[in-house]
């Protein structure tokens, strides 16, 4: 969480990384001149300066205080589900203790909604109990739960325990047995056996994730003795010594980072030392699959504090382990590349906050974060097996993180569009100063009337990038103007976000006034068959594709034009062309 005091019309700019209750507020204490702002959660009021939240770089010198509920309040649906499970015990004469584990307990104590319910069983497999639930529901005349199935153990995919899953009253529930783990050297795959609730709690990644809610007794169980305390004081701590915990499963480093960033909690000093140790970093690189790393990174990037998370990645010297590059690439990255990547991410995040949360949907926001993080490497390439030059961003997504190919394609398209956006920004900001001779990336503009040229040029660009044009526009403002180096400004946070905001809004307003939002959905007035009739062709080919582009240019230049007018224009233009030839 950061507070920036600015001179713009929006005098106070907040970038929170903790949101414990909807009643959380920021309000001044004493006078504005003293900048004595306080962070308020319910009735708890903490000086922001004490939390180390000022942009000038104050450190976290006092412990965070988080409001934690004394007991868990169940929703009607949760009561219905838990009653069903308890009735199953009675119906089958079972002595099983049913415990909700992990994140659900943590979030409920923080007053947050959570729909991820994992049930831990002390004396039976998840599939066995799930079948008992189905039998009980059948005995009452209810239908068998929908979506009932078993996810088998698959160590190669980091799935160490069999999990039964069923949908109860429209909510997915996972059932798994309590476990005790022993890890083998050079492997993240543990030897699994039934364990006690206490053993299970200590084997979890963090104390705040080690809490149980005992359904049988209706009480919260803090079997490590630290879960509630660490939650109240906003601490990220491992139940067992951190180095041993991380060496057992190095992915826990990334989980600690993710939860620390997500809640704005303080990472334990011993945990930070362990995370930055060479031994643990080597274990993360050797023992954890790229898929698991990619999943954690995606959760960080998609979260409420991606900058904080990536800053931790840099602090612990994990950047090159997470975002490893191919053996050969060109040009070479400069020293401090990782910090530069995070600095661009920080700039993009803060600018997107100023622009407004609703401007971007979740997917646009997620890929904006990736695109800005990798801005420094947008021109870096490597050669594939066929010797073709490919943006290194493609390697990061598809090999380092094992993410979707579509994510790589979208980010590469955003980067590819930046040069065009950069050249267009002056004309979009001041349309009356548009000059055709400054643009060479659309040959057909010479046949377009001057008042329509900017619309045609911008329309073609937006059709290339589609729904992500605002993402590309925001990214390009960070690189504007092109005749200066932005590296020092970005790294030292000397960039002027207010001026970047003005650029974005002016360009966006022009695009909107030109009626180009959703221009990629523009349907051609003439189809291929009609074009072939005019050209007197028997089959399609390059000439038809050439005329499709010409007709699209005409449509962009004549937004109110009809199909008949378009056809007349084509006939006249084609006739003139034939005469010249």
C-alpha cells in the first residue's frame, strides 16, 4: 500500500494492497500540512507513516494490526453444506472429524467471502467420504451431487494426494485426507501418509494458511499456535523453519510472496533470508515445474498488488529463475534489467489506477501488467529451431512460465503496435496538426481525403490490436516522447504520471469521437463474391485481398457510406485503373 501526495486535481492517490473490510478508510489526522494520514480498519486507526507507506521510501517500522473476527460467521449456504456433511457422519455411524482447511478459514476470519472449501478428513480418503455423502443424499430422496468425481494422485503434475470433488448446493467442495509429508532429496514429490491435524497444520506453507475450522465442534483450531497471532499482526511466517520449509517445496517461496503482496503483510526476516539463499534458489530452479511457477506468477500478476509481488521477486534475486531466457538472444539485456522491468510495471499500474479501474476488464488488466513488465525486452529476439527470429517474450510465456499461447500472442501484438501508437499520439492529441507525410505504414492513404486520413490510419491500427487498444495506448504513453531515454526517469520514478494521464485521455477522446471503438467488428459492405463480379474473376486470390483492403479504407473514410455507394466507388476506381493500364 502506498500513498502519494500530488499537486494534480486528484490530490491524493491511493494504491492499497490490503483491503480487510469494505469499511476501510483513509482520513487525515490533525492537518493536511502535517500529512498525518491514518489507515483505518473498522475502529482501528494506524498512522500511515508508521506503516511505511509514503512514496518517499519510509520503511515498515511498526507492526501492522489487522482486524480479525473472533469467530467464523457461516452463510446460509455454508450452514446447509456443513449440516449435510454432519448428517452424513450420523447416517453412516462415522467418527470422522471434518475440518475446513487453509484459505477459507483465513478469509472468513478477515471478513471476506470465500467459495473455495477444502475439507480435510482425519481417518479416511476423500473419495470414500464423498461416496458416503452421495449415499446419504440418496437416502433423503435428493439427487446425487452434480459433478461428482475423483482427481487421482499424479506426482508428475505436483498432485500428491487423491482429491474427491463434488458440487453441493451449487458450490464445489474438495475432500482430502490429512497428510504428513517426508520429502526425498532432489525432489518436490513427498512420501505421503495419514497424519494428525497438528502434523498437517505444520506441513502447510504459512501459519496464516494453517488454520482449521472444525465442522464437528464449530470452532477454529490454531494448531501451530501462531496462525491467529500472525494474521492479526499481518505477518508472513512459515510454521517450521523457513529454509527447511522452502527446501521441502520451493514453490512456497512464491506463495509467501504472493500472500505477502496480496494482503500487504510483512514477510518474516528469517523467511526473507531463506528465500534469498543460493541453496533455496537452486532448489526452486531444479525441483519445481515451470507450470507451477507460471501459475503462481499469474496469480501475482492478476492480483491487487502485482508491483509489490514482482519487487519481492527482484529483492530475493529470483527474477532470472522465474523469467529465465533462452540460451542465446539479441540484444543482450543491460545490468539492472529486472529492476527496470518492475519499474515499468509500477508506472503502468499507477497510471492504470489514475485512468480508472473500470476502463480495463480483468483480462486486459492482467495482460497490461505482463506487457508493461516486459516492455524493456520488447525488441529482444531469439532464434527458433528454424532460425526464425522470435520475440523473447514468446519464450518467457511458453517456456519459462508455460502459459497459454494466446497470452504470448496478445502481449507480442501489444508490443508490436507500440511504434505505430507512438507515431500517432501527436495527431490523436492534436488532430488538427495531422500530417500524412509522417506516416508510411498504410499505402492507401494517398487516395483518402485529408479530413478522413487520421480516422483511416487509426482504424487500421485498432483493427490489429482490437480490444487491447487501450492497453497498447497506455503502454505507449510510458515510452512517449521517443526522442528521450526513459530508463533513468522510470527507475527513479521521475516520470510525470499526470502528463501521461493527459496524453492517454486526449488520445482516447479523439478515438472515441472518431467512432473507432469496436472498429474491428466493422463488417465489409461488399463480400468476396461481389468483388469478384466487379473484377470479372472466376476465383479469389491476391487481387481480391488487395481490393478488400481498398474497400475497408473506403469504409473507414466514409463511416456513413452504403453498400451501393461503396460498389459504385469500386466500379469507378477499377474502371480508371483499367484505362491507365
